[in-house]
């Protein structure tokens, strides 16, 4: 949601900002804008629609200067329009702002400002920030102090960037509450600011992550970090290993397709350094899990949203089966409202690709407030979720750009499998033979995944057969039941086809009424302990005239004889089968959307990081 890029240095800011915003497009947006300081003037260009429209506008009506700030907006207050697009300039023309988040007390501030005679030009909550800053400047304080007072006054989770013609050598930024990230990139005689690493990776790999309630005063040769109370902080400087190339599409048509194929490498990297195949043991050092902690855990809550929550549902099967610890999966947005029973013997395990999802962060906060042990499985390095955790498992997937999450789904399945084995080992509840067998199975995973991905052209043929469907029912059982949810989510979010995931055994309690010739039924039926049950499910669907597409294990002649289309996976240990069964469903959704000519990487209305509640 909302991408932010800032540049302070000797170069012209506009092209750096537009390139940076391009790399943040994946976050989802509906309008874009850029502002620079040119002499003693602020110049702004902004428009509704895609970044290409802003680039056209800048082409027709060029602007230049530095420092500069840019923004892609995902509308919350006020429709997507040029008028509501950021940046917003104050009435005196001295200060300009871009912002990510929601100013929760904006109505109150707006009333006060209007009473002072301020003229509001947009419907956004953001505009209150710039008027407040100008109000403080008018009271006689310098720009940095005016910015600080403004940051302290606004409520909610917010990231703000401000520039002023009064001090044209700097950008002042702040992170307030559990807002989306702020990355400050350190260059030679130039500095960068962005809401995510890919925006600045081509310029520098040295970065600082701003913590909540910190502000930064950034010039071309200095970065000063302070708390909002004015206490200087000496920040940790991180070096990012990602290659700028990792954030490029390369030979693929879409990021989603590239990321689906990257899963073989991501799964290999997930195992690297963590699995001792000889000893049959797992190492997860960043989790800070001691035998003492492992033994006292009585319950685990897994909390996450969307795809990450479905990964958690598979994790529940794995942890309960292998480590015999009760696990409950609670959707991030519901966690704090469900009055969860958390104490010092309870783990709250968050799963998040971005580590910025507001609902997941709020759940973690609730877990912390109640005294639980906070763990997270996160992809984005330095994200808030990582920083507030007692222990982490860092996904080894590299940047995920496509809005539809793929590799950040399969990596946490392996992470949770490893976590389950480690917990069982430290608690002494698993025998050596079983442990070694479970660990040995991990070795197979990348290769098996590669074999499924090699069937892409077969899946594409099925996608052609399904391209005009108007709905689809996805059914799964046991450990593959969450794969029905995930497969359906993939289809609906990028192809806009209504799809419903259902536990197969529940079909007879209602959804069976939907089945006729018009309603395809996708049955996830690998050789797992629920295979026979799924066969009878397929028969029931066929008996009602439904078209059946099955995900099945190679050599399953029974299913071949019954289903209209089969998406094959190789034989695999059943606990690892969800890593494989989801792959053809990712490819199927991808190809259906691509055949329909849709914007696969940036589907309508969706954002990659959902940083508002
Ligand atoms: C996945 O395809 C979705 N776009 C979405 O459900 C996503 O998984 C969810 O918003 C959680 O995001 P996170 O992993 O960054 O927390």
C-alpha cells in the first residue's frame, strides 16, 4: 500500500524517484505524484491512474530539482483523483508532504485548521499534516521542529515525508505507530528514502530501518535519527544481500510467473544451513529456542492474513502431528477481538511476507501485551514483524513483487515443518528414527517442486479449457484442505473469477447444491491419508454433472479415469505434499488470468502490503 521514495543529493531527483516508484508498483496503488524543490519553489506533478500516466505528464510538463519526494497512493480518504493524489502542498506553498497510513484524528485537526482559515484542497486525511507543519512554522519554529511537533500530534500508524523551501537541503521523515516501513539508503554524498528496499537497491545496499516513533533528518551528507522526543539514536546499518536483478522480471512475462518458478531455489535456500541431514537435526538459531522454552510451551497461536494464514493452517497440522502441541490459527484481524488465552507458556507465531501487515502486527502486539512468546516467520528483512519478535525464522525467498503471494506461501510450509521437528526434538517427544526419517524427507522437496513446475505447459492447456468459467469450487481434506483455500484465493485475486475453497467433507452440508455442468470442481486428491475420502468426493461431484479437475499423484489410474482434467504431482511424503499440490494451482490461476489478459502482478483493488486496518 502507498509507495514512498525520497532523494537528497546532487542529481536530479525526478528520474530517481520515478524509477524507485516503478519498483514499488507491486504494492498496489491508484494514483501517483512527485515533488521537487527547485530554488525557492516547490514543484509538483501528480495524476490519477498508473505511473505511466505520471511519466507522460512529467514528459509533457517537465520539472527538475532536488531534494524530491514521490508517492503511489492507495486511496483510503477520498477517491483516486489528481486532486487527492500526493504530494500535497500547504497554503503558504512552503511545505510539501507524502504519507502512508491513516491520520486517525484528522477530522479534529481539520476543524482546527479550518477555524484558522486554512483552505483544504483535497478530501484526504494527509492534507492535515502539511497544514499543521505550516501552522507550526508560522508560530516561529524552524522546519525540523515544526515537523517534529506535527508528527507528535498525528495519531494512528503513519509514515510521513516532509520538505520545506525554508530548509531546502533536507527531507524530514517519521515513522509513527506500526506503520509500513521506512528504509533510509546511504549513498556517497547522497541519500535515499523508501517504503521498501527494491526502490533503492540499484543505488545502495547500506540501509537503516526507522523504528516506530523515530524521525530522521536527512541531507545529502548526513542522516540524523532521533526519537520524536528529540533524543538522538545511533542506528544499526544493515547491508542488504539481494541483487537488484532479483527484483527484475527477466525472461518471464510477469513477476508472478517468475516467482512461481523461483520456488525451487527458495526451497533450497530455506533448507541451507538449517538441516543437518547426517545427524537428522534442525537448527533455527534466530528463533532463540532453548530446551527450557520448548518444554514449557503449552499452546501455539498462529496468526496471519490471507495466504500467510493458509500457510499457518498447514502449519497447525504439522506442529500438532509432529510436536503434539495444540495449535490454533487465528486470522490477524480477529486475534485481538477474540480475547485469546495467552500467557508466558503460549507462543504467538506470526507469518507474514511483508512483515508490515497492520492486522498481523496488531495481533503480535496483543500477544506481547498478554505476556506471550512472540515468534515470526517473515520475508522482508528489517520489517516491523521481525523487530518486535523474540525469535524469527527468516524466509529465504528474496523479494516477492507479484501481489499474489506464491514463494512466500511454500517457504513457511517448510519453515513450520522444521519448527515442528525442532520442538519435538527439544521436548524429547520424538524418537530418533522418526526424527531422522522426517528430516531426510526434506532433502526431496526442491527436486519434487521442480518436477511439478516442469508440467507448466500441461497446466496451461487446462487453463485454456477453463478460461471462460464464472466460478469454481476447490475441495481438499486434512493437510491439503488449506490448499483448497489458497488455490481459490489465487484464482479470485488475479482472474476475478469467483472461487470458493471448502473442506471436502463439508460439501454435502451445503455447497453440493451449487454443482451442475456450469460449476467446475477442483479436487485436491494426492496420495495422502485422505485419498479415499477424496475419491468419493469426486464421485459425488461427477454424479451431479460437475466438471472435475483433480490434483493427483502420478500413476493414480483411478483418478485419471474419473476426472476431466488431472494436474499431476510426483509421489511425496504426505506431510510435505501441500508444498507440491499448491504449485499447479498457482500455475493454473496465473495462466487463466494471463489468457484473460489481466494485470497479473497488480490486480485491481489489491495491495501487496496491507498497512491499514
Ligand atoms: C496473497 O496472494 C495475498 N495478496 C494476501 O492474502 C497476503 O498474503 C496477505 O495480505 C498477507 O500479507 P503478508 O504476508 O505480507 O502479511
